[in-house]
């Protein structure tokens, strides 16, 4: 694994950035397909709505890149707290490559969701939530990020020269913290 990380470090930086850009575009496509499914329920498409959808597409791409940087920063800071030693730039580039897994799953998700047909239904949300394709897509996306986090823990273990426990904690603590804050806000709202 250490040899793989060394090879990834020697690759041109734009390879990793290309993977992140592909992932970001796939996220934007996924959101666009979901928005299209919800707009089938009788919302008339006007020029203003088209501009809002285009703006949403661009903002989704930019925000997914920002989220990648922030998540990697959290992982990096946790690894530094456990006495890891590497630069943020090298970790950021190597941590881009595991995003290939969620990007491929998102491609399949867009293709699966594109096949959902919605008839005139009163409750589109319930119809989508009960759709088997949608359930498979959401499960696949969630599991792809489990693999991503495990790969990032491996990267942290070898790149930062940390014990496996510290590498796993460097990933688990930020992920669990973000999840806990999200659940806290759900309780408040």
C-alpha cells in the first residue's frame, strides 16, 4: 500500500483534481435528476426556473469541491493531533483518488434515477421514497462512502506514519462529529 501511495504522490496533480471534478459534476447531475423528478409534479418551467437550475448546478459543483477540501482538512488536522507528519497538500492530492468510487456509484445512480417515471401523483416525495431504484441508489451511495473512508484511513496510516487505530480515529472522529451535529440540528428543527 505504501508503494501505491508513493506512486499516487508522483502522478501529476491534475489527475486527482480531474477525479474531484468528475465527482463534482456527477453530484450536480444527481441533484439535477432529483430536481427534475420533483418538478414533474406540475411546476411549469419558465426562464427564471431554468436559470435557477443552472445556478444550482454550478453551485453544487463548487460546493462539492469545497466540501472535499474541508473534509480533507479535518482528516489532516486529526492526523496531526495524533502526531502524524506530512503536508496538507500531499494528503489532499492522494485523498482525491478514492473519490473515484463514489463518482462511479453516482454515475450508476444518475442512470437508475433517470429511469424512474412519475405519473401525475399527489405525493411525489412518497412515490420516490418507495421506489426500489431510489432505495438501491441511496444504499449504494452510502456504502461507497464507507469504502472511501476506509481507503482514506489507509492513506493516513501510510502517509502520516500513524498506527492503524489513530488512522481510523483520524477519519472516524470528524465523520461522527459531523453526523452528530447534523442529528442535533434535526432535533432542534
